[in-house]
C-alpha cells in the first residue's frame, strides 16, 4: 500500500466497522463469514478509532462522516459506498482483480 499512496500512512479501523465485521463473522452466510474473518485478520495492524453511530445513521454514514472529519482515504470494496465517497471527493482504495489495490481520487 505504501507504493500506492507514495507516502507514509497509518491504517485506521472504526470501532463501528469492527463491530459490523464481527457480527458478519458470527452470523453471516458461510462465504460472508470467511470474508469477514479475513477482513478482521487484516485489521489487526490497524489503529482502532472510537466512532459512535448517531441516531438514524448507517455504518456507511459513519464511515463517510469520519472520513470527512479525519480527512483520510477509505479502503472498501462496497460499490455503493465507493460511489458515495467518490461523489464527495474522498479518495477510495479498493481491491481490483483479487490481488491489486487501486486508488480512486487523489490524496
């Protein structure tokens, strides 16, 4: 990822995202459980950032709000969230072709 960003970075994980992944890892379909567990394993190197969901907010709303507040890029493969972030000029890092990270937007 350092080559992709051309700068030092500190990966962050929102506490709300961690809770969402844990829930999927426990109660999702077998395929989703595996994917969520893989994501949780990858997040072990991330700094945990406490984020609270406000009333009526979705997990995506929290991600967008915190990205704007922290002025940082977001790593996600969720197409709807990627489009929403792109529309408000927040850079997005996503996995392409199962093995390559790509940056949409600029830092």
